[in-house]
């Protein structure tokens, strides 16, 4: 099918929930993707942090091929070998004791919200159900997750929202303390806000939040859907801050490109879920869990990929700061950790994203004026140099 016909049929048959660029991607290898008309792109979006190992990583492809020949799906009424293997890997490499598998980050956050409320009713007080989240957060598009998302633009048209959520400024300990009530049962935060503009908290903020939760008998939930799986240079972002949550959600990079999410918790909290309390028909199916095992094994192997992520992060930030120095009136700030990086502009970023697309570079803009970079962990210096070269030429024209 030619590209023009693809666009026509996409418009005709698919709901209009995305403003799509006029490109149909057909093939991907590593950090590169190719469109149906044969144009090559460097992908610094990575499926929005999903393609953590790049496109079609050989170990993930082989794992999927082997598992697809053996068993694609079976009900969770039965024990599933790849699911058990992936759960063990996650538990052995995190704070948690138990895992619940689902299909996306939004579903993982729904599970976390339900678990927190059930735990609160059983172990705290039946009247405690309220969850505090941070302004500019993003937790997903399902009704509870979008209510937890403290950005009004995502709420419009879907009222009435789910009761029991209140919002506080991110990175503000005093505001969090002031917001606590006798109904509060949990605090839900992204360690680094991704969709909200790559907002990195002060080094001691999350530690202070942990202490507040301890002092007030609250659960601490970390949404690591975007920050997890090595994205920030450690397997999970909470490791940067010397504390652990009670519940954590992950997805995106977990399957190396296939849809899988997970909600992890300590034994103390997890025991509040019993058969019949929560479920997911496709959650933790053999196919996606085989991909998850291959992905996690690859990330953890000898620590090489995490070391590489940190090296590339240092280089990437250095090159972005060079742009900052060269164009101080266009660039306000460079921030982020690992390979979750943002460059805040003094103007709208959308036109720059479009121009990069025309020049064979895929990037993303969030919060209106923050260019967000989410390349796979396998990105190389030459790829970063190419991006910087293109951005420099674009900035020269609008300087």
C-alpha cells in the first residue's frame, strides 16, 4: 500500500485521538527507523521510552519467536513459567516482594491505586482513601489514572472525575505536609516528571517525602513507568535517592517494545490483594513475559548497558549545554537524568520537532516548550552528534 493511501485509510478507520505526523514507519533496527517511502530517521523518541534496547533487539525478537511457537496465551488461572521468571528477576533486583502484571502503565497505576485504598481500609482506617499527587504529573489515561494526573487539560470533558485525589506542587515538602488530612492514605509521585516537562526534584525531596509518609503512616507510591528499566542510569530511579517506596509501577521499557506493565509492592502491602480483588486477562501472558525476561536480562548483564547509559548521558548533557551556551535566548535550561533529558526553550517547541522530522530526526516536545529526548540505551555518540548538528542548524536560522 502506498503512503498516501495509508494516510487516507488511517484517517477513515482509526479514531482521531492522536495528531499524527505525515509519516508511516515500517521498519526499525537499533536507533534507526524507516518510513514506507524509504526515508531513514534517528529515533530519539523511542516509542516514548518503550524501545529501551532499540528497535527489534535480537534477544527480544528471538525470545518472542521461541515463545510464540510454544505458547502465546493462557489464563492466569494457571501458573505461567515466563511470568514467574520475570517476577523473580524484578523482585531480586528491586525493593519489592510481589508483582502484579498487567498491560500498560495506566493499568499498573490503576492497580496501585486500588491496592493502596484496600490496604488503607484494612490496615489504617476505613475512612482513609485519599491519594496526593503532584501538579504537572502524568499517570495515564484511564479514569482513575487521569484523575491522579494533576494537569487540567487531561481532565476536560471527562468530569465527574474519580473522588479521592488532591494535588500539591512537585518538589515542595511544606506544601505536601500542609495538604495531609485524616483521610490521606498515600502519596503517588513520579521520581522525575516526564510528560510534565522532565522535572527533576531536589536531591533530598523524595527522601523527605519518604520520612513524611513514615511519620504519618502513609503509603509511598512511585510511578516509574517512564523512569524505570534503566532509563535514568540505574535500573529504577528511586535508587538515586537512597529510599524505597511501598508500591512501584513500571511499564514502557519493561517488554522491550511489547505491551506489558507491572505493579510491585512489599509483602506487607501486597497481602491486601486476595483472589478476586484485581485481575487482568492478558496481564503477564507468556509472550510478553518472555520478552520482558530477555529485556531485563540484557539490561542487567554485566552492568554494561547501565554504564553505557551513564556515559552517553554525560556526553549528551555536555552537547546540549553547548547549545545552551550558544543560544541563551532560545534555551532556558537543560535537565534530566540518564537518557531522560529535556531542554526547555523560551518559545514553543512544536515547530522545532517538525523541522527535525523533515531532517530525519525524531524528537518530542512536552509541556509546550520542552524538547524531550528518550533514545534507547544503546545510543552512540555519533547519533547524539547528528542530533546536535541538526538542532544547531535549526537554532541558527531562528536565532
